[in-house]
C-alpha cells in the first residue's frame, strides 16, 4: 500500500502471515539445492511465475525476514533478480 500512497494495514498482514510462511517454506523445500533455479540449471515456468510475486514480496520487511531464513529461495532470488528482464521491471 505504501507504493500507492496508502497506509499499511498491519492487521491484514498479521492475519496472512501463517499462510505466507507456509508458502515460503514450501518453496524453500521444493527448490533445487544444486541449481540456481527452482527446478535445476535453467529457468522454467515456475521461475517465471514466482519471480514477479517475489519482486514485491522481497521489498517488504516480512519478505526480507522470511528470505533470510530460506537459503535456497534467497539464492534463487539473487539469481532471478539479477536477470536483465527482472532488473528492468523491478517495482518502485
């Protein structure tokens, strides 16, 4: 909401956090431990689907906190966010 000039609704965030944590942990568990992408050594539809959501999520305090606890997902986001197409379309 701050991106569009409105206040953050902390109650909505608090209510959503258990589902968000579950989703992040699921992605962490599913992520390939050996390759830079979610499913291995080359980008897949999974990477391209999750990346835009992660672009917004990683810009929040909650997202940054959960990524810090998710080494495979964090490594993946570093790779994806450095891709030229992602770098050019990062949200403000």
